[in-house]
């Protein structure tokens, strides 16, 4: 193998230490979206179900930490670290999560603007969201109707879930926009985070949890727990939490990130011509 010249070695080192340009990141996420749109409905549904179940571990991990900490103002600074666990499992395990797909699959649609592609995007969104919600409900039901955890942890479940669902629907909607924005930004940062991928997921998910920003899957494990234990009516769960968090997350992911990133990329491409 021929040895690299000094100039080649220097250029290679510079390339390794330079952040990739925005169009490279855009293309990586675009390609991922194209791949997701080719997956079969059964594969999407099964992966989405796994993601819904896995997101429950954010609730479980946070409750476990919460139950072992004193009732002090600083306690959430530690317990909210547990909120990132579900996101770590889902994203590193490449499971289908609705808020992740609000970014990836929308980029091909914005680029090609085909009716058939729109139908495929809607197919993916419906399948993944439905499977996510079913998985979240199953995990919540299991937590509420089994003795997997002791009384202290169940008290933590109740406290966390009550705090999440107590704001008004309008407040949840506005906060969910920020949540969808941050989760989509996480997806945008991941392709070239390399060894820092775990830290990117942990930091952003921790911020979402600490700020009390609703997530349509992770948050609904909490609301479903209250429903299955008889502490929250279905009507309040659906109209007061699920729908506002869904709409807000979609607005945050699609409008503020996917559309913004696409517009920036297309402007840059036009400037090259």
C-alpha cells in the first residue's frame, strides 16, 4: 500500500477534524427517509410496536430514580436522567418512532412533491404512530396491573404521570411543539455525532424531560398508566393529552425542522447554480 504524502496526510487530518457541511447531513437523513419509505407495512408496525414498549422504560427509569431520592427541589435534576433511557433504546436500536419520522420521511416528500409519495408518507405515519401508541398502552397496562414494582415506585409512577397530564390542553400543545423540535433536531445531529451519539440522545432527551415537554409516545405511557389505574378518564387522556401532544410534536418536527432544513438546503443549492 503506497504511503500518503505529507500533504495528503495533512488534508486527511483536516477532513477528519472538520464538521461535515449541512448538505452532507441533509443527504444522510434524506437517504434514511427514502429507506424507511421502502419498508413493508408489517416491518414498520412491528418496529413501531417495539418502540412503543421501549419508550416505557423512560417512565420506569425516571420512577425508579424518583422513588429513591428525597423530596427536594434538586431531585428532578437527577431523576429526569431516567427519561433518556427509552430514547436510547429506541434510537440506538433503530426502532420506528413517530417523532423521528416527522423529520426523515418528510424530506423526500418536500423534494419530489408526488401524490404517491404523500400516500406512502401517510401510510408510514399512521402505522408507526398506531403501533407506538399500542405499545405504550400495553406497557402502561402491565405497570398498572402487575406487581413488578413495589409501592414506592408506583407512588412515583402516579406523581410523575399526574404532573405530566395536569397542564391545560393548550399548554401541552405549545410545549409539545418545542418537544417535537428538539427530538427532530436530535435526529439531525445524530448522523455525524459518531462516538458522541449517546451523549446527544441523553442531553436532548434529558432537556425534554426536565422542561416537562410532552412527547406523544413517552408521555402517553404516563397518561395511559393513570387511565389503566382508574385515575384519569379516557376523555381527558385523549383530548387533554394525546391529541395536543401529537399535534404539537408534528408541528415541531415537520414545520420548524424539516421545512426549515429543506429550505436552507434548497437555497444553498440554488446559490451554487
